[in-house]
C-alpha cells in the first residue's frame, strides 16, 4: 500500500511539473505569435524567434540581408522588434518589472545586435 501511495505522489509531482512547463510554453507561444508580423514586414531579414530565458527574445536574422539593409531599415527593425516584444511581454506578465532584451543572432547563433528596455 505504501508503494502505491509513493507512486501516486510521484505521478502528481510529474503532472504538476508538466503542466507548469506547458503553461510557460503557452506564454512563449503567445509572445512569439505577437512577433510574427516582423517576418512579413522584414521578410528577407527576419527568420524566426525564440524566448530564452523568460525576458529575452532571440530574433534570428539572415546575416547577408541584414548587412545589405540600409541603416534606417536596421534601426526601424530594432525599434519595431523592441516595441513588439515589450507589448507582448507586458500583456503576458502584467504588473511585472524586468529588463527586456532582444538579441539578434545569425544562423549559427552569433550575436549580431542587441536592444534593451525596462518594463
């Protein structure tokens, strides 16, 4: 009987852990979906997004197109990405303070640029 109780507690702990990971993944998915318009606005430059850790957005860029873009376009991309990330993050984490980062990386993970803001 004790073995059955231990298995029950282990199962409950596992389910609790899975549901918290799932909740975090759901928040990440909502935040990434809010960033998706950047792929349409900068189709040759923006390749994808990831959230690492909770307050950092990883924005993957095509390095060749990033380098070829003019300074105004890159400045607008950084500004738009940071504004969208701030809005998405704030919506999912109301009344929470943090320093939000957008890290621009190339296809092998090298840092290309960064942008930060306080919430």
